[in-house]
DNA sequence: CTGTTAGCGCATTCAT
DNA sequence: ATGAATGCGCTAACAG
């Protein structure tokens, strides 16, 4: 007596190569070759196979192929956050190039945490992807996890938040120049006590933009005050509290330069909640993409990075390396230009008028509020 | 004479199970079991294996495992766009739940095109993922591609932009109610000729929100004018042109209800470029997330969807099905509540004020300043 | 407790 | 031009 066969209901179960071959009365190797347009297959059978494959809707198992060929047709993207116009636009560009190349995109968010960046990097050490695009977490100090990926010879391109210690190509924007221009813009608009909201000391964008800030101050003979540089790594709510506190302690501040969108928004909110008029009492300039920029009009002048292009170029460099089987070289790095989107409100001649706020703050402090 | 061996430089090449077993003088099956904490392995060898594995940084090849176990530890997310606060927040929620479950996330953008949705769906028919989260493209009429995935018994959950024709669980927000409230809000703020910007007739969110709009008009005895309903499927720039044209042709319009963020922004821009004052000449209410909402203040009152929660819940339902190996049932569907974020500016007859500033001033006055 | 064997689905040798 | 056999890396069934 035969044991009852367990036949789970598989309505329209996917067909595999062997079954397809069975239907055709051919061996699976012949079918495999026919589908890959091998020259050593007669035109007749090739046709027949391809017609039947389409008819039965044959889809090769991608992981079997990966195992065999050591090619995954998949890239990994590691980034700090996605709820941010810069990164979501960048993903847009990345995904588009990936689709063009017939590639799949695995996405990993680090939430700006070095720990999470390490653990997702670990996932990618085992041949899960053919290449990696990465934008560093602001909390990242040690980059050994990425160095490991490099040693495994997985092609890698960094974008925007990069570390030059890693020997890879990078796609960045002109952080120094735009930092300089942003600061100069505030100075020309009459600001003299300009706060700088730093995202992270050890992140390229943080330091470069800050160098631009320092150079602009210097060129315009404004003394640098270290007390006006506020560290804004850490979570949003924490930053908001810190900025609020900072603004109350420093009522003389008449301009804010935020080095990333998150901080621009936090400072915007901090000012709102403190009743500080933007841009009448304080002028704000921040890195942010065009959509947000237009929304903030006319309160906030912005440095708009070409996020979509950054993603696209980074992906392009990566796929060049993958398809040509060449290493990604630092020499392939690209720097794209940001755009200073000037709002009428922060243009020259409109002097900040936060006298009233200063007065109130002093009064509040005086009574120990 | 031996042929020269081609030894490509493989610095720190990844180690596999067999090699690890070789190092330990064990068979690969023993090592496999030891790593998986099988009960039938002596504690001594298990320790030894795990130590060595860590030492040599052994990472199992994920695709070999997938092939063997028919489990990919990967989900696919299909969505219209990512450059949108709703979807990027939703991804945030999805990714978080995925990481908690040790899963990987493949992302596919359709750019609101039925064609692209079909082709990415095709990628997922071959066992690439264990489950799918999908939000329909506004252009999608025919859903046979998704029905095919369902027939293959791939767990699937729809979110936000769903089709009830598909027999799956859905995670949506209270579109009818919030559409009603939004319209009523404009009416209470004094609007009488309210335009509705429709995203797509055949998308649940479009029709439900519109039903709320119609019901509110009816309940407030405002006649429905089909000429005030503007179709806003299609690309952004096209919508902008269409809205501009519409507003010039219909100067009597005093309110706009935009059914998605994209359209709210386009109408905002259209008004700006036409010199129409918001909210003095026209009041706008639109679906949008909190961050954008706060940026647009005080011009635009918003319906804020709990995007992060939507993503999280959708993922949770999906993983429940995957891990319990149960089908996803329509009965598991959830409807979350949106929030009407009212700006002072669109309230009936009210002036914008800043509570915090007023508070501080009063405190100062109270102590005699 | 551990080793041997087989097979997931596919592409590639090697044979014919 | 086609078929049989092999192995990618892993796990599970089947010995011992």
C-alpha cells in the first residue's frame, strides 16, 4: 500500500526548468541553452522552447542562478534615512539606473547610527549583492565594517556623506563652496552673529561646509566664535531642545546656517516655538532640496543639492564597475554643484530686527525664568 | 608543463561552510548543525565551531540557503514614488519591522505607471521574495499582474492605494471621513466654490476622498459642480499647467481640496505663480504629512496620514502571515485615522498668533517689565 | 553525537 | 545539435 501523497494545493505553482524541459521532451540543458540564445541550438528548437516558456510563463529562479554564476543582479543601498528629500530623491535616481541595468535594489536604513550601519554591512559580506552604494551615518567614527566590504572586493561607491579614508569613488556636492556662499549670503543680508549647526565633525559634509563657513567669516572680517557652533548629531527631538536652549542663551544671534535639512527644519521650529520672527529677527539658510525650499518660501533661503543626479551618478559609476568587472577607483569621483536658492526675504538690506526678542530674553533671564 | 594558474587576487575572500569544516576537521553537516544550535550536537563541538566561525568571520551564503529552504528572508515593496513624505515615512516603518524580523527589503518604484508596475511584479513571480507590500500606481486599471502573484500564494498586503478587487488585507486611512472633514473645514472657513483635485478615479483613495467631499457639500447645501473637479493623474509639470489654466478659467474658486500631497504642492505653486494670495484669496487643504504640513504653515491646512504607522502595520500583517505560514486575509485589514491639522489661517475669521511669544510677553509684563 | 548522501534550480562541462 | 553528469553552498534525511 502506498502512503498517501501530500499534495498541498499549489494553484498555478511556478514552473521550473526541468518541468519545462519535460513538457518539451527535451533535456534541461538544451532548454537552458535555448533560453540563453546559445549558438549551438537549432533555430527550430530555440523557437519552440521560447514559445513554450512564454506560454507556461517560465521564470528562472534568481537564487539558483546567483548560486551558479556568482552574480546576484542586486545592489545594496545603505543610507541614514529616507524621510528626507535629499535621500528620497537620491533613491529615485538610484532605482532608475538600477532598473535600466536590470538590477534589483536592497535598501537598508541606519537611522544615523554606527551600530546599525555595522550590522547591515555585515549582511552584505556574504555575496548578497554585486555592489554597494553607501552614505555614512553621522554617528559613524570607525569605518572598519566598510573596509571589510572593500577587502571582499565588492564594488562600492560612497555618496554625499563620505569618508575619504575609504579608498572608493565618491559622488558629492561642492560642500566647501556652497558653505562659503551660504555664509556670505547671510553676511550680505546683514547678519553678524551667525550660528553654524554642525551635523557631525567627522563627516565630510559637516567639516567641508564648516570650512566654507569659517572662510567666509574670515574674508568678511567677522571674528569666529566657537560658542556659535552647535553640534546637531543625535535625534531630532534632542536637537530641537538643544537649539531652543541655544537660542535663548544667545539672543544676539541674527543668522543660522544649518548644514543639513533636518537641522534647518529643527531650527525653523525652534524659532517658531520661541516666537522669533523669521527672517525678521533671525535669517536662516539651510541645505535642503528644491521642494522643501519652495515650501519654506519666503522664510528660508536654501542650498539645494542635485539629489536625483547624485543618486544617478553614484549608481552609474557602480554599474560601470560591475558590468566591466573593474574596481571602483577614487579617480572616478564626481563633485556636483549645489544651487543657492535665494529668497527675497534674506536679500541684502533687510536688517535683522530682533531687538525686541533680545530685550525679552534678557528680561526673562533676569527673573530666572 | 602545467598551465599557469590564474589566481585573481582575492584578499580576504569569503569562507564557506566546507572550508570552515575543513579547518575544524569536521564534516560540513556537523558544522551546519552546530551553527544552527541543533540539539543533537555536543556542547563542546558546538562551542568550538561557533568560536572558529566567528574567528574566520564565516557568513553563510544567503542564496544557497534560499535555494535549499525555499525561504528568502526578503520582502518586496512596490510603490508609486518615494520622493513623497507619505511613502518615505511608510518605508521607514516597513524597514524597521523588516529589520526586527531579520528580513531584507527590495524596493521597486513604479512612478505611477501601470506598465512599470506590471514589469516589477513579473520580477517577483519567481520566488525572489517571501512576501510583498504594494501601493498601487494611480495609472493602474488592470490588476492581473497582482492577481498572478496572489495565485502563486505569495503573501501580499496592500497599503494606502489599494484595490478591493484583490482578495488581500489592506492598510488604509479613513479616506471618506477625512475627505468629509477637509471639505467641511473649508466650508466653515467661508469657502463656497471648492475645487477638488482628484488623483485617479479608479484608485480607492481618489474615490473615497471624493465621496467625503461630495457628502460634505451635500450636507452643507452647496451644489456640486462637476466643473470644479480636476483630474490630477499624470506627471507633476502637466498637473501644474492644468491647475494654472483651471484657476484662470475659474476665478470664482475660493477653496482647493487636494487629494494627495503632490497635488497640494502643485496647486500651491500654481497660486504663487498666478499671484493668488493663500489663504486670503484661496484657502487650500491637502493630504500631506506632518513635516510638510508644518513647513507650509500657515498657508495650507492639511490632512496628515499616519504614514509611518501605515507602513509598520502593513509590514506587521505581512510578517504575521509569513512566519505563521498562513494566508493574508481581507479580514485582517486595518483602517487608521488621519489627523486634520488646522492652521489658524484657514479658521473662520481668525488671525495668526504665536502662542509662545504671547506667553513670554505676558510673563515679562507680569513681573513688572 | 557525527558522517555520508542527496537535492534545491540552474548553467556548464564533457561526451556523443 | 543535444543529453548526461557535475557542482555552486547549504540543509535535511538517512545511516551509523
